[in-house]
C-alpha cells in the first residue's frame, strides 16, 4: 500500500506521498538462471557446432579435390590444344587396343576340334574353318563317311564339342551328301565360344 506521510509544521513544508507499492527485491542472484544458460550453450555446441564442423571439413576436402581436378582438366586441355590431339584418333587407338585383346591363336581350337572329330569317328575330317573373335563365333564344316543311313556321327560330335570348356553353344546344319551315291556327308557347325578362352 502506498504510504502517505503528512507533516505540519508550517505552511512552507512539503508533503511527501509515496505512491509506489512496497516490493521485496532479492538480495541473492538466482543460480537456476546460470544453469539454464550454461546448459543451453552446451547443448547448442553439441547439436549444432560438432556436426557442422565435420560437414565443413568434408566440404573443404571436396572443394580442394574439385580444384585439383579442375586444374588438371585445364592443363590437359592446354596440352590437347597445343599438340592438336584429335578425339577421333584417341578413340581409334583405344578401339585398336580392344581388338588386339581379342586376338587369339585359333590353332588351339583347330587341334581340339580335330581331336573331337577323330574321336567321334576316324573317317571324319575338317574341310573349312572360320573364327570371328569379335562375335565370339567359330564356323567349320566336317565330313564323315556314313556307310548306313541310321548312323549319325554329327550328333555325337555335337555332344563332344559341348564338353569343351570354352564352347557355350553349338548348332549344326542338317547333313548333306557330298555327291550322289557317295557315302560321305558334310555338316556345318556354328559354335559360340568365350572370348577369354585360352
């Protein structure tokens, strides 16, 4: 409650009126406020600063690598422009390297096929042979002497060829008589082979 004090001494004295309420002010500083502020600072550091600093390090590393690659690209462009290197020639050289990797000695194939042919029937022999390394395909023609119609060494040869490790698939044409009245028949075989066959 506001206090009113009146003093009557003479007419020149002032009247003092206190209109403010009486409030108790704390004499000690509140320790809870300090704990709340300190906890807020620590949590902010844990939640924001630590993840942000690790992301910043990653960003700095990526930017540094990007700058190195940009410098390397610019220097390569300068070399290409200086020496007038054409992209088509580079692509052609790479294609030549790829083709060289496909080159294989097909004598090994011929030996394997001749052994399979003779193993099936000693009268058989190879008449033509073609090897396409790019397509992974071998085409050859075999001739057998077939004394009786029911005998079919070509079917047996097909199974022998499929037993080779590098042969993936075998197809053959129907057998045909070489000449009228002859006992010799031919058939053309097409083999899909692995490019990595040694």
